[in-house]
C-alpha cells in the first residue's frame, strides 16, 4: 500500500480515515477495533454540555418541558464525567493513533472549564460540536454567529491542544464563519455535522426524525463549499463528515481540499472492513495517477472565490434551469 500519511490539526495521521464521534468511539473495545481496522485517528463520542453542567442546573433549564426532562434525566449524572475522562486517558494509553475528544455544546457558560480537563486527561485535540438551532424569527444570524465565536474564544484561551469545530452547513456565508473561527485560533473545521431533519407521518400527523444514517449522495452537498473554503481560508484543516462511504468519496473530499475524512454510517452499513477497503482504493488510485503522497493531489480542485467565480456559478445555475 502507498504511503497515505496526512497532517491534521498538527497531528500526524498514518492515513486520512478518521472514525467520527459515534457509538463506534464510545468505549475502549470499539476504539481498539477502529485502530485494528486501520483508522488514522478517532474522535471520541461527545459529552454534552448538559452532562457537564450536571443534573440540577440542567433540569431547572428544562422545567417547562417534562418530556425532554424525562428523557435526558436518564443521561445526566456525575458518573458521566468520570467515565468520559477515563475513556480519554484509557484510549491514550491503549491506542497509538491520535485520540480527539469531543464536546457537544451550545453556550459559553459553566461547562467551559471542563475543556481543560479533556486536555489534562491526554486528548491530542478537541473537537467542538456546536449545535445552535434557531427556532425564532427574532434570532439574528449575526447574534448566533457571535455565540459560536464567543464559545471558541473562551475555549482556545484556556487550552493548548488544537481545537476544531464541527459545523452545520446552514450559514448565510459559511466561508466567513470559518475565517472568523480561524482568527480565534481554531485549527480545523469538520464539514459537516449531519442534520437530523424532520419527516412527517401523515397518518399520525406527527413530526418524526429523518433517518440518522447518511448515503454517498449527501457528499455532493459539501464539495463546492469545501473547495471554496480550502482556498479562501489559509491554513485551516478541513475534515469532511457526512456522506463519505467509499474510497472514491474520500478521494473527492481530498481533491476538493480536505485533509481527511470522518466516517460513521459506512461502518454501520459495511462493518469495520470498510476502512481498509477505502485505504486500498485510495492507494490503487494513487498508483494509477502516479501520486506518491496525498499531499501531491490534496486540494488540487480547491477554488478561490472571486467575482469571476460568482459569475460562473450563476451561469451554471441559469443553464441548468433554462432547460
Ligand atoms: C448514532 C449516532 C451517534 C452520533 N453521535 C455523535 C456525537 O456524539 N457527536 C458528534 O459530533 N457526532 C455524532 N454523530 C454524527 C457523526 O459523527 C457523523 O458526523 C454523521 O453520522 C455523519 O457522518 P456519516 O455520513 O459518516 O455517518 C452521531 C451519528 C450517529 C449515527
């Protein structure tokens, strides 16, 4: 197999396939399986801000929502913090690949100091999964973006390990938010978090969650943005998440400018063997294209935004809809 080494967040990965934050990275046995199967790194299952804040504080926030409270009460207790920190230190002891901790958050409140404890437990990097879902017409996009920036400023001020942010794709100008994150010492972005959209059951007339697993076609939603972002924001490392299922998908992401890919659904559908199959596919493709390293082709399809580019995009759109 070809040398598939890449750098991500300043860490050296022996290949660009990362197992994303998911049930596959929630316990030590499964993490060991990720490494045995050939993953380049792992992102641990996220701990939620609500779990860090603790039951009493959290429950008072949700007093008026008994259904949400009942569900979440079950998942909140002090033992989660110990279990989470132990998983980080245990993973660092037993795995030789980089271990990235993950926190799911939406505010810059009391939980922030917990990030330092992830660093002390030995995490090589921290991925922040910032989830702010606007539901009010009065919430201004600029205020929501400020919330993202306030969170990361507080985190990067207090820890020394590299920090990345896993983003949703729905920003008015995602390129600007990535640039602002980078200005606040964020080393990488994960594009993108999978949105669990709503479906509707027409018999019960209820909103129900859409499927949580992705398929390959979802990757097309991100490639143009990745390609623009990798050219527009210097020195930010992009990891692609959502819709990477095959070696071909991984190569598309790398060509667009990603440094690595994160996978979850494809492991669920195809088992851990998919990691080696993807690596073999990338290696074979590199042989047929006479590449000796991933660096040689990574980002060759990134494209800088410009007025010219905007016109081309607009014309393509016109061509498509004038048929
Ligand atoms: C059951 C399940 C649990 C997940 N838990 C987390 C999590 O704790 N933190 C996180 O950042 N992403 C979580 N994810 C999202 C995945 O990391 C990933 O971003 C998403 O599944 C899209 O990637 P894929 O197309 O490879 O599945 C979860 C996904 C699934 C299906």
